[in-house]
C-alpha cells in the first residue's frame, strides 16, 4: 500500500513526493524534526512535541512554516488516510531552498520553509516484547555538537552509535562526556538505586524529551523519588535498574551496560511500572 505523505502544502502518494536537491536539510542538515507516537489511532503528547518544535525553530532563528497552526489537523489526516492504529508520524521542518547552495541563510521573506510529514505503521508498538526482557547497551564517547537540546536532523553520529552497538551484539549506545552519561543515541537515560530514579538534569547537553517530562511527572505523582543529576557508567552498572525513554520506546528497561549485568540482569519493577502508567495515562490523554 502506498502511503499518503505531506510535502510543502500538498498531500501526495509517497511515490510522487519530491524535494529540491537544494533544500538546506539535504545540503546542510539545516532542519529540525519531531516524532509523535500513535496509539489506538490517537496522537500521544502532541502538544509537547509542537511546543518543542517551536522552541527548536526559535533557537535556530528558523521561521515557522505557514502551516504551523494546522499541524494537528495534518497529523490527524495522515493518521486517518494511512489507517495508523499504532505507529508514528514524522515531521520535519527545514530552512527551505533558495535554489542554490550557500552557507548563508536564505532570505526568509522569499524562501518558504520546507515541511515534510509521513507516517510509519508499527503494529504492536505498545506491547513490545523487548520491554519484557530488556535491552543491552554499550557506552561511547559523546562527540556531538553542543546544542543537543535542539532536535535537529544532524543524526549521523547517533546512527553510527547504534551501528557500534549492533556490531557489539547490543541494542543501543549511551553517550559519555567528561565521565558522565549524557543520553542515549535517541533517548533519555535513567538509573534506579534504592528506589530513587536518577536522570541527568536538563541543559543544552541533552534533548528535553517529551516522554521524559511525562514519565517524571507520573513518577512523582506515584510518590516515586526523582533526582536530576549526572551519573557515570560505573554508577549505572552498580544500580538496581536502568532504563531509557523516548517517543517510540516509551519506557525501555536496560539489563546490561558494557557487558555488566544491571542488578540481577533481569527487568526490575520500577521501569515496567512506569511504562504501564505512561501508556495508560497517554492513551487517556491522546488526541
């Protein structure tokens, strides 16, 4: 089945979608993106993703696209037309194309921002069996640029990190800078020690995860203790549990880091409980 996608104001079959070779996301990675999960045909945490998109645009001095206020309607139409019950909607906004390559930004008065949206069908997203067995991660040096709080399309090094993990027989990589874990290749990271949830505090060093914010809110409402501070790989290896969060993984237990089992090497109690709460509450609030 051919998907319907959205490109610069038009709904098109994916086979007919085209973007200029001069689009700055293609040439300069000059673009930002968001991924919104779909559960039960409803968008999860859409408002949070829309607010973060606006922040990313502002931080890069990138103009809002003309359809910015219609993004919810566009998301809903794509979900409906593509019959998505469980899956994701990918949204990308770029600085557009001025018709040639140049390091200088194009004039926003004459260059329309580029906008692309498409859906990904992921049956079983919520009931992922991997969440019951946990994943294994490796640690790698964090050599990305310094503004990781902006959700840009500069994803080469995270992609390389995932391939490093795959080569090592693991599922993902956690990035380390100055001795402390920043985040995963595409997720925020956590450990649990003596019932306390520990996760790195917000700054320009990490992405301000939408799922992160929701999970921490639900954890506090459930009377769980949360401490926001950096932690090391060694501390993580000695923790009782570890996990990560993202829009597509929700809450994912980690059972091994750099070959060292976390706790007894099995999924603990905190991460599954947070996953259950997050999915229940998100489904109620989905739009």
